[in-house]
C-alpha cells in the first residue's frame, strides 16, 4: 500500500500530446500568409473582397484567437488524461490469499441419479456448502462439457456464486463429452490474474466418465506451476443409465441404454498427479 505526496501525474506520458499544438500552429501561420497572398487579392482591395465573394475570410487576429481557445481546451483535456493528483494511497485491488477455481462437469452423465437427487444436483450442493464455509477464499467457477464456460471469475462475492449455481444444468451444452484439458487451461488463465504469492488450487468435480489423453501430464504441469488439483468424485461404482434430454435413456450405436459409473481410479490418479487429494 505505497503512499505518495506532492503534486504529480499518474500518467505523465500523455503530456507528450501537447506537442501536437506545434504543427497546428505552423499550419495556421502558413495558411494565414497564403490567404493574404492569394490570387484573388490581385483583383480587389481586401475591404471589397466580402462584397465580391459573398464570404469573409477571418482576419489574422481572429484565426489566432480561435487557435488559442482550442489550445486551452486541448491543454485541459491532456492534463485530465495525465491524471494530476496530490497525496494518495495506492490500494491493491487483489491481496495475497487463497484462490480456488472449481471445474464442474455438466456433461450428460452427470444427470445419472445413482446419488440423490442426481450427480449434478449433489455437486451443486457441495459447491454451495464450500462457498458458505470458505468466505475468505476467492472462488471461481467454470462449467465444462465439450467446451469450458467461465461462470464466475475468482471473486469474494459469494452471493453471485450462489445465484449462478441453480441454473447450471446439462441442457446448457448441445455437444456431449467432457474436455477436461480445455477446462484446466481456462482455470490456469483465471489463476494467472491473481497475485503471485497466492496459494492456487483447482477443484475438479466430475464422475470421471471421460477418455482424454494427456490428463495426468497436464495435472503434473499445473502442479509444477503451483496449482494443486483436488478431485471430488460424484457417483457410485454401480452407476446408472444416462437420461436423454428428450426423455428416456441415452442410447449407444446398438440402441442399448448407456450405463455410466464413477471412474474412481482415473480421478484418483489425476489427484495424485496434480499433487492434490481425491474425495468422494
């Protein structure tokens, strides 16, 4: 929180814009002389020219008077952009602390009801409890399936997070599938905007029903960068059939209902690779 006293400018580079007055003054001097020596002055005296042309050229004094008035306006505008100020205290918008980005899986398999009311409903409840019990932590929220969507950047505004949870559903995405790598990349982008001395964590909430290469390597890279990967598995090993958006069950190519279960081994490996912990 550095302090500064005395008069100074916050953005002094804007003062270079005052140099723009010099070419304008040179142009005005040139055009004034050119008007006074124009060919029309050969045919009539200056006081008769307005009657001949129907217009009146500004005199040299009038031209320079307008230039001075506009120069004063330009000077005031540039000084305002330069930010004149006296004593001030520089307040940091973000302070070091704990930053957590939650990655919520909203793919169709999260609608399985092997936990009540459903995997996604249970995940929303867990996030709500986490927000309520960890007020000092800055929390961001990303929902992902085939693509990753930032629902909320890292913030201490718990009210906005609570309001964003109920509308989250699997109907928000048309293309099914879980691209965890894209969600992890978006989480890193959010954490990069926080102070360097903050503790960084990523919470992945999913049933692990995805098959994407390179996830463990990506988790290791994030751990080396300084972000722990904590994994919360939602579902059961017995699992259940995946509901379809139009009703009934989601079918495979053989027209059989798709069965989804909790892939606990995969999620546990991701947590270990990310220097984090696994919870169910």
